[in-house]
């Protein structure tokens, strides 16, 4: 009874939070679910007035008006209509198909509706029902009409033809919305379109698996024509990613326009299954087919009569074979897509070897089939009584790399395409080209500002670490007299063993050298790495976390002292942890003394000839080690003591760099700089691999000389590849520009920061939850550790497995680190989006806790 009371009390507090946050604010972030039980296509055009509605009408005729079409249903949706009511594409299709059914003596039940319109359009359409006033909202027009051409004893196929939004002016939708009012947000339009898709086909009793339903969504104007908010329609509809048919231009100059439209769609990740053009006698289809290399079929329609009095009945009859072939291509593409989606989980299990995955724990039913990505969301294929595509928030930030919103994703695709077209790939040594130079300059003026002078490019974080170790060891050898002795004798033989000073719980990559620089762990044992010896002095770091609303420093036993005061280890806010004034505290003295004592063991050559040649650490957050926040004071004291001993300092910022922790470089939080730093992941926005190892002039100078053997003999074939450098340059600029990243703020000191993304009240609520032992939140990271028995904790733990499954079902894709759950966003993710994910997580955490408690009682 007591357990139930506490559970209900926490749920009550959560409901209060939901009210406090005005949950309706999050409707714009509600998850899209797109039915796939029937084909849905979007009809694009390379320009306006090329015949999109004629193609839609021809497709509806082919699908509905045949002897075998009984019980079939065709849904035509026109999201945006201008020039209404004198011009209405949905009414044209409704009337024309009704006339075709009469002329062909075939049954048809058809309906036409217009849902919303601007006030001027409503007044023009229904002058007695609407009066002009100051309202700028869209009006509920609610217009509906129907026609029946029935045949005794036979079920009539059904046409549903709808306009969703209409404006009076025959203008581009963005201009019409501006002039007439009734602005429509992108999210509202997409959500309403999703609703009409579900209701239009599924509520009509269409049976699954019979291909008795078909839907087309017809755009307004050309591919890049703006929607009502000003967003290009090719971007506006991107979250839905319907496969499309492109209506091209058969006129003079139409080849160029058609190809441009096609490339714009492909650049954004759309599938184009066919191109249709009108025959203007210029045989535009031949160069189009040549350009497309048979990847996409090109259909040619007969010339369209220009006489307004022509009812087009003969034209539709003449075009019948073209539309039948087009429909067949569209159905075949749909069936092939569904076949592929359905077989992917099984095939993946048969051919993939996933990293960091025990395949025996991943049955095909739990494999996530990702159809595409748009901004922060995966589009995931699911089958639960019906097939559909739904969105999942990527709470792993695709393994800590992702930063782009949907807009930046498109920008990166465009710029990388340009780089590939201009440069392909060119080798880097002794060469210079614009993407590499711009990227290096931005790195030095950003994350390396004030300390770094050189950039060494590589392909991934682990490689960047290997390079950093070579740099540091060379510098140490040069400063401590090892290098002259080595060069005097045999440069291929070692005269001492260099080790690293590093932290327990650290992780620096999977390559052999990088693994030697980290403490023994699940990743380094004989089972994983038989060659591992652990060439380092590994210190147990003090960590910081929030629990019961307070930030606390957890000290290893070696630091326990009667001289410490409560204020040394307990903080009212996270910001206090980073204050430089802590350098004068008793705890700082304990840290320095401990590090100094540890280093003194290697201050002179011992009998084993071992020396500490580098300090390497992940600043602030240890990622793979469990999302632990290391006390920044301890890391600062580490750096200070290594400086005294002339030991080069390496910051592994592969995970922490580029706004992951709320600043461009975690060095800003530490209040000290390294000699060498490694960056990757977010550097390119996460869209393509690239890494950089940055260093000071002093490090660089230790490699200069007359012999090539003294140079840094390391590299790979794709060093500084143009596409990666281009993506990095774009991302670096985008993330720190307040005009493109609305989360950027500036302090009085002009220091640039990300605004707080995680709701403080919700974070407090998590930290007080009885199922949680600690919470860490910083920048784009929110992490919690579930309270678990020692035998059920750590990286190999399956304790969180059921909670992870609950979250995935609630449209949050997460992957735990044992009993640690984290939610990670990008630097551009809105605080509202972050709050929504935390609300979902808290709800599922309550369910998870209740289930676990019941199991323990039983």
C-alpha cells in the first residue's frame, strides 16, 4: 500500500509538471506516423502549370475506372491551393473523374471537400456565411459535395478528393498567406496531412494487403516553390519522405528545369519513381533518359488541348495506356519497397556483424529498420497489425556524432556534393586546397584559439588519439634528453618505455595504441584484446553528479580527509563546480599532493626504464565509461602538475568537442588548455567521418629536422578529404552562429555558450527518483544511472533492457551503457524538444519502476 501511495504521488507530481509546461506546446513535436498499408505518392513538378493535376486525374482514372476496380479507394490530397475558389485542383479532379465514369459507363462514388481557407477565400466562396473582419486565422470552410454513379449489384469504387488549405490570390502560397492572413506553420500542415492520410484511407474500410487503396499528394507550383511559411515545399514535406512522381517540362528549356528539379529532390533524399512530360514535339524525353541512365522511367503524354471548351475526355482516353503504365510502375515500386523493408531485419541478422553487440540478444523482431533520417529523428519502419513509418527521436545522437537539424542536413548534403564534384578526392601531403585550408583555419580560430597552431587531419577519433600519443611522446623525449640519445645511437631501437598518465573509466578508441592508453576494462581484457598490457598509470578520479537535487563530488577513498568541509564536496548548482575559486580550496591541495606523489614515482629512470610521457584524458565527461562527470578541479590539478614535470597534455575531445557539453571546447569549462587535442564526431555535424589532432608550435617543432625519419610518419589515404573538410567547415560555422543556431547565447564576457536545454525542474525530479542513483546533465547530454545491485550494474548489465524497449515503443531511440540511460540531442535542438523527451522518459521510468518493484515483491 505504501509503495502504491508513493507511486501515485510521483505520478501526481509529473502531472503537475505537465501542466506547468503547458503540454499543448509540444503538439508541434508530436510523432508522425505514416501508414504504409497502401501506396502513397507525392506529385512534384519542375514548374507551375505543367499538368500535375492531369497526372493525378489520370492515375485516379487508371486505378478506379476499370471493370476490376470495385471496392477500391483513391485519395487525392491537395495540401495547398491558391486562386480559390475560381481555381481548385481537387474540384477539377472530382468533376473530371465523375465525367469519365459516366462516359465509360463505370460506377463511382466520389466526394470533394475543402477543409480550411483564408478569410478572403471563404468570403468569396460563401459570401453569406463569412464577413470580413480583422481575423488572421484560417477559416473552417467545411465544404463537402459528392456524386454517385452506381450500378445495381456492384460495389462502386470511391474517390476522395480534398483540399486542405486554400487562399484566394493566384499567388505562391507564402505570398498569398502573407497578404490574406491565415499563416500555417510547417508542423501544423504536415500533421494535418498525416491525419488526412490516416482517415482518408483507413477509415473507409480498405482491407490491408489487397492494394485496394491508393493515395497521391499533389504539391503547389514547382519543387522549390515556397509553402505558406516560406519553407520550400521540397523541405516542407521532407519529414514525410513520400516517394514521388516528377511532372517535367516538355517545352523548350524544359530539359534543364526537369533535371534541376530531379536533382533537388534527390539531394533531399526523396525517391523519384518516374518522370512524366507532355509531348511538345521536341523529344525532350531522349536527353532526359540519357541523363538518367535508365534509373528512372520517363513517360510521354500526348499534347494537351489548349481550347478551354475541350472537356479532355478524348485526351484522357488517348492517354490511358500511359497512365496505366505509370500506375503499374508506382505499384511495383511500392511492392518492392515493402518487400525490402520486411526482409531487412532477417537479412541484417544474417550478414551484419554489428559493433558492440551480442547478436544472440538481438532477435529479428527487435531490429530497428531505419528508412531515413530528418533532423533529430529516425523514420522507422514498424509492423504492428499494420505497416507504417513512424519517427523516433535519436537519443543516441547516432553514437554521439549528430548535430544537424533538418535545414543543416540539407545544407551539408549540398555542400558535400559540391566538394565531391569539384575535388573528388585529392591526396593531402605537400598540397593545399580550399576545403582543407578553410577547415584548418576555423579549427585554429575556434577550438584551438589561443593555444594551437597546427592541425593534423585523420579519419576518426581513435586514429586521432594514436597520432596525439606519437606527438606527445616525441615532445617528451625531446624535452627530457631521450631523443638526442636515440638519434646518436640507433633511431630504430627504443631506450626507454613511455607510459601515459590517464584516468580509470576512460575510453580513447578501439585501435591497439589507443587501447593501451586506457585502464583495464570490459573493452581491454584478454577476451577482447589479447595484446593489451595497459601502458599507463591509471588514477581513480573523483566524479560529480546530482542526487536528491544536490550536486555532489564522490571522492575515492584516497582523498578522504578530516580537513574537508561540506562546501568542498556539495554544491547548490552545477555552475559552482566549474568556478576557478575552487583552486584555493582544501580539496585542490589534496588533489595536487596526490598527483604529485604519483608522478614522483616516475620522475627519474627506474630499473625498468619507465617514464610518464603524456597525460591523456577526456575533459569533464567520460563517455563510454558510463557518462561520468569528472571533477573539473581534479583535472585542472592534473594539468598543473604535469606542466611542472614537463609532461605533454592531451585532451581527448572526440566526444566532448563542438558544443556537446554546451561550449565549443571542453577546455573552456576546465579553465586550462592542452598541448594536443583530438576532435571528431560533431566536427562534421556527424554526417561523414573526419578527425583532427591539434597541437602547439612546440609540439610541431619536435618533429622538424633535416631527415624525413624525424617527421611524423603517420597518415591515411583519405587525410583531409574534401567532403569531410567541407562538412566540418559548414558545421563549425553553423553551430556558433546565432542566426543559424538559436541556442547560442553570449555572456557579458562575450563567451559563447549553448543555452540550458534540459528543464531544471525535471532534472531535479529525476535526481530524486528512488530508482536513480545519479544524474548528469551538461550541454546536449542528459544521463542517469539506474539503481541496480552491484552484480547487475556496469557495461554488461541488461538491467535497463525493458526500459529501453519501452522508450523505443514511445518513439525515443536509445541504447544504454549497461544500467546507464542517456538522452543526447544536437547543439541546435530546441529546449522544448528536449523537455518532451524527458517527460516521456520520466513516464516510462515510472512504469519500469513499478514493474521491477512488483517482480521483487513476487
